[in-house]
């Protein structure tokens, strides 16, 4: 009886299994350095602010390929166990075999560190391939024991391939603007009345007395949303830099077309819902006569300044690899686009009712100032100093 009890106790004894080796890089396994307690803590996008350095434990073995593909800006460095193994000299897409720089040893856990001294690494672009897939890609000769040629430490991939969807989208926007110019020359000329934006006359411009939802305005709204979504996709290469959006939506960094479609849909939804906000708040603040002029001025200014978005995107894609400050200038353009629209709407309404009117001031704060602050926080001021 005692022998049976002893056998049962041994059979019921809990013995934890050893952890399985990680086949690649974990997208949610990045760590941050807690300087106060001198330890590594789990990085939670949306909770922690973006950092210059990220860490992750990886399992490597010398001689067994462990390729790491990523997009890098100039100065990005990669360390293995505090030993520098790669530094990006220019912006582009790279592929590094981390196991190539390890001494001959058994598989072990190593600390991978990614450091961007003058910016923030695009964590979403870091991907790995299992060693089996790499061995299969080498062909039968490699599996038969034939020594393969060791790849270089870092091989820059075709950077143009990564920006190819953006360039194609920019080309599409330019072609569509040309089609609109030939199909609606008179209607587009009303939108391009730059003198009306800076004029001091209190007369109502021709654009403000026409219906807001015409076919031309809808087409221009879609083109503006597409061009601005391309610019935002180019600016926010790391999707986790948008904490609010990243908490609501999960999307891989490689899905460029999906991100462009997401941004474009959000922009169109905002511009349509703007009319509902203006109509509702104008009724609350007893300013119904100003609602129509308000929305049409918002629409005209947005579409007019939006014609410059493709030009800014072209400069960003052309100069990004050679002149990094172009990123800040493009981000500043988005700031100017949002701010000038609010200022122009306030000026147009002031010509009809003084801003000293408490109802009008509160109405502008609710319809323009508060949405502006939210938009600036979400898509402009996303990178802390």
C-alpha cells in the first residue's frame, strides 16, 4: 500500500517543462531600461512614451542563421550583449545576420539592443525569419553540407521598394488632380481663389454661397484625404508612435496600403462629421445663420491648402535619405495646415459677428479649438523631446 502511494505521489509530481526557444523576434516582447531601479521592464505601447533604446532577449547560436530585417534612419545601432554589431549610415531597409558575429557556442539567450540616438527606432519594422526557412531558401546544396558563402554583416535592401507604394499613390493623386483640372476648370478656379483668403472685404466670396456637397467638392475631399494619408504614412513610419490609434487598432507596419486606407477613411469621416458638429453646436449656441458659412469656409481653406500636400510628400520622399530635417518640416506643414484652417474660419465668422460675443467665442472653442488640440496631439506632437 505504501509502495502504491509513493508511486502515485511521484506520478502526480509537477515538473515544469523547459521554455521553448523563441523562433524569432517577438513583436510584444520589447523591453525598456528602468534607470531608477536599474532593470529591464516590459514596453507597453500607448502606456510608455517612445524611447531611444529598446531591448529584447533572443536565442542565438553561431553558425545558425538568424536574419533580422528592419527599416533604419541614419545613426541606428544594434548591439548584442552590449557589443556593437551594426550601425546604419543612411536611411533605408537593412538585413543583418545576428548569428554571424557570435563566437562558436551552444544556443543561449542574448540581449538584443536597438538604439537610435537622435530619434526613435521603428519597432514595427523589425522582423525575423526562422532558421529553417533560411536553410530552405539556400537550396539543397546548403542542406547537404556544402558551405555557403557568409553574407555580409548588413546588406541595405532596395529602399525604393519600401516607398514604392507611396510613390505610386503620389502619382495617382497627381493624375487625378489633372483629370479634375480638365473636367472642372471653372469649379476648381473657385477653390483656387487665393485672394479671397487674404482679402479684407466683408463681401461673401462666390464659393461660400454655393452648396457645400457638390460632386467637385466630394472629389476634392477624397483626393485631399488620400494625399494627406500618404503624407501621414510617410511621417509615422512607426505605427506605435500614434498611441491613441495604436490602442484601438492593431496593424502591421508592412501593411502600407492598409494604413493609407485607414488614414484616408479617418480623414473623410472627420470632414463629414465636422458638418454634424457645426450644425449641432450652432443650434446650441443660437448661431444657426453662421453654420453654413462656417462649414464652407472650413471646407474651402482645407481643400486649398491641401493642394500643397502632394508637393510636401514629394519633397519628403525625395530628400528624406539626404536631408533628415525634411521630416520635421513636413510635420510642421501638417501643423500649419490645421492651424491656418482654424484661423481662417475665425476670421470669416468675425467679419459677421464680433468674437467679443461670448456665444461666438465659446462656439469657436467647441468647434475649432478643442478639435485642433486633439488633432495636434494625435498626429503632430507624438514624439517627445
